[in-house]
C-alpha cells in the first residue's frame, strides 16, 4: 500500500480471508474518531468487512436512527455507522440515506459478494480490473500497478481522448483492461469457484435528477428560490464542518468559494480559516480580491504570493501526483493552494461545482449564441465559412479590436480572442448541437489523429450516454459537463492535487439536495439580469458587499503559454523532440513538431493543445523509468471475537 500512503498517512491495515481469497488493504487519513476504534478494514457485528475512503456527512442523524432501532456503537466514526446502516437496511437503502463522498469495498460473506461503491458525483476515485488472474481494485492506479502481473499496455483510445480533452473520461482509464467505476454506481463481484464480475448498476443518476427537475420546476419566485438555496447550502456547509481535526477553506475571488466561506463564517463556530495563493501576473491573480473578501467577512486569512519558480517547479512532480496523465493546467495552482492549506489544517472546503449546476461557464453562452445562428445554415455553408475564417491572417483580427474586445468579454478573457476565432472556425463544421459542444471542448480537431495504431472508429466523449431531451441547449451542456467534465477533470484534479499532501477536500455545492434544487430552477433563474449563476450571486451579496466581488471571471490558471516559451522551454523541447516522440511509438511526431514550432514563433498560442502531449510524454517517461515498491509478504488481520 506504499504507493498510496499519501492518501492515508495516519494508519494502515490489511485483512485477508484465506478461505474465500478476499482481501482488503487500507490507508487512513484520520478525520473522525482518531482512535484505533476507527481502524480499517473494519468488521461489523454481523461479519461484514469494509475498506472505506471518504466521509458520510449526515452520519450523526443516521446513527441516531440506528440507535433508536437498538444498534450500539463502539466508537465515533462514520465507517462504523455505514456498516450498521448496511446491515440494518441493506446496501441500496443505506446508500439512499447517505449524504457524502466515498469509495468503498464491502465484503458480504453470507452472499459471498464484494461490492464496490462510488459516491453520487465522483468526488472519490475507484479503479478496478483484472491483474493477471486476480480481480483487483484501488483508489489510484499506482496501487494496482504495484501488483505482480499488472499490464502497462496503454489504451490508445483513452490516449486519443486525453489529447483532445485533457483528461481520460470514465469509465476508461489510460491502461487497457482497467476501468473507473462510474459515479453513483455499485459493482457486484461474486466470489465462488470462479470470480464473476457484473456490470456497474446505478443507485443514483445525474441524468435522472436533471430530467425530474426540469419536469417538476420550482413553484417559487426567484427570491424564494434563493432563500431555499441558501437554506440547503447552509445545511450542506454545516454538515461538512464536522471533523476531529483542524478545518479551513480555499478562498478565491470567485462567487463559488466566497459564497461557501461566507456561509461557513456565518455558522458562528469561530473565525473560519481561509487560504489563498497569489501570483505577480495580474492576469491570473485573485489574491487581492480574496483578501478584501476575507477582511469583510472577518476570517482568519492566510495568503502567500508565489513566484513563477514556485509554480512551474510543480511540473516535475505531476507524474507522481496524478496516477494517469492529466492535463488541466489549473492542477498546478490547485496543488499549490492545497500545499499551503495543509500546513495549517487537515480538511478544506472548496467551491467546486457551481459552474456546472448554475450555468456559469462562458462556453455555455458561446455555444448557444453560435448555434442560434449557425444551426439555421446548411452544413455546406457553415463549412465554407469555417474555411474562410481559417484562411484569414491573424493580424486582420487585431484590426477589429473594438468588436472583438466586446466579444471576448462576453465569452472569456480579452487576450483569448484570436484563438477563439480559430476555434470558432473549427466548431462551425459541427453536424449538430451536441457535436458543436464537443468541438468547443476539443483541443485537437476530431479529424486530426495524433495517436498511432488506432483501429476502427475513434472514441467520442460521452457518446455512450443517452442524455435526456432537455428543452434548452444550455441545460444539455450543463448536464453533459456534470457527468463527464466534472468527475473526470474537476474532481479528479482537486482530489489528486490535495491528497498528494494528505489534505481532504469537501464540496458543499455538490450536496445531493443542492444538486436537486439547482435542476428544479428554471434556466431563467440561472441566467438573470445579464448574469450567470444568479442564485449564487444573490446569496454572495447578502454577506459580501457587491463592490468587492464585481469583475470578470478569471478562472484559476497559470501563464503556461509564456512558460513554454521561457522557463519550461528546455523541458518541453526534450519531450517534444522527434526522437522522444518516435521512441514512445504512441504519437505522430510531424503534426506535433509543427504545432510546437508555431507556438514558439509566437504566431499562435497553442499551449492548450500542447499541454496534454507534454503531460503524457512526461508521465510515460516517469513510469517507464520508475519502479513502484513491489508487493510484499505482510502480516494480515484475522477475524477475532471482537466485532470491531
């Protein structure tokens, strides 16, 4: 379990039942009940065994209900409550009662089944697959890779998706034969003379929540809806403050994190501890805004300004931090703020999820505006327009500064306008509205394959899902992101970047009751008075003066384009050399070399397309030259008369 020691530095345990051939290993980051009564793998009074990662936020209420039914508890952990809930109500009814983030394996000796379970939206990771003749599972791929017989064969379809989108979408992983358990699902593994692995079955569905919400919209005024959202979000924050260790929150200048912090401070349990990192480059610095918000709220605020060397110094650590190649460059500042925060607390609240639930991304407006016009034109005419845009020299766009500046402010940062025009040319060729949105999310054109050896049709993001026919285009985009981009990019980034320093993150906006309420709000509530995320902004303004929060959305990024031409150039030159690319035998060197040379010349900013290639090259080189600790003989825990 050494490869995932960072996920649980406080305790470890191994249990193995020789008769069934079932064994669990566990690393513990102690948050609730720091004593040995919270030790795992844990056994219930009825003989269930569990290895569990996460938190059940409403476990005190569940425990109270179980005690009313006669259950008695030895300790104060949510793990013990989860086991008792499963014994009392059965697995699926227990999951319906649990409000939390988790990934766990449960052994039921009476049924001779192992159940793998993941939380509703995918805050906690869980991989599984066959390693030689054994069925195995783990929180991170490196734990599986340490097992004898693990195949390191790269799934070329997954690599193709990585280069296009910056992450490997579930249920795929970068390795052939290893899958991610989908969020909100249970996988049943029957242990008999042979091991029979079923298909993941959903116990909760984001698609279903969205459809039900649209079919049954709120019968409330906009302000009444905001009142209800503040009530539920306050409840979600309060539940996430339960811990036996120090707790704080990330604070940026954005609406999501500042709303969470405002409600956290309102709880009256003392001054909330907040953490922000700043950069000298004003295009990427929200620290000054965060400082003013912290002063207004009265939090105990910690702020550190970092130099470029601190940020791009994280780059060599990425292959160890991320178990599969991952290319959202905001992973760098996310890790830096997590590292700062972990110096002071063990748990941090974060504001992730607001954009997907409350229509916050500028690309939602961009796609809707483009399709409103382009969707009326024949495909042939759109493709002619696309070729005309692609042929126009970039300098011509600079001459139209007034109009283009206004467009850039509508859809993102002004500095991005030349590249947004280039992207617009690509998306005009889309076949339909769903295809158009995938094109917007694509870093390399679908027609340009960089991966060698791909046979047959190339995989398409989300093609296996049947999205409900929601009435508005923006709703369909939000739902698409909720089941793809959110779990496999945003939540994977936060989990790995924080757990690399043994920091637990908690996300109140992804509380299931908040999700359900958000989907019952009409789109006109999310987009109101010319603003996105209108309900969240209304809550924010009840606690923070409006003048402190006004300003364009900055995102949470780093000046990667300049770094690749400057301090990271030598590193990138090595990874993108023709020899290095050819030596990997996964990528076609010629188009990549042309892209790299165009970026270096300054003719275009292609860092978004280059970053996934660089990340994969670095990750591949690291794993080819780095040996994980081998599996070893260990003493395992055996059943005893003590149920815990």
